[in-house]
């Protein structure tokens, strides 16, 4: 961590629990910004897959097949 980050962490540690939670939520909100280009790319991919499915070019897999292995591991 940089010196600035260490200093900020030290200051944050002195806040009340509710203030720290608000600070964390504020920081997380700055990281959770959608990328419009990425969103558009995924939307196009989803549309392409749906069209391919409707043409019979993509086979489906049942929920039991997808999650069956997970159930066996637990």
C-alpha cells in the first residue's frame, strides 16, 4: 500500500462502524460502474446465442445436468 492508503486506512479505522460501512459502500460504488462497451458486447452475444438456439444450432443442457455434479460434491 502507498503511504496515502495507509494513512486513509488509519483514519477510517477511527470511524464508527456505521461510518466505516458508509465509507465502504461509497468506495464500492465507484468500482461498480458498468462498462457500456462490455454491456453492449454481452447483449450482442446473448442475442446471437438466442438466434442460434432458435435455428437449432445450439443444444440446451438441463438444469439437472448443469448442477448435478455440484450436488454430488456436497
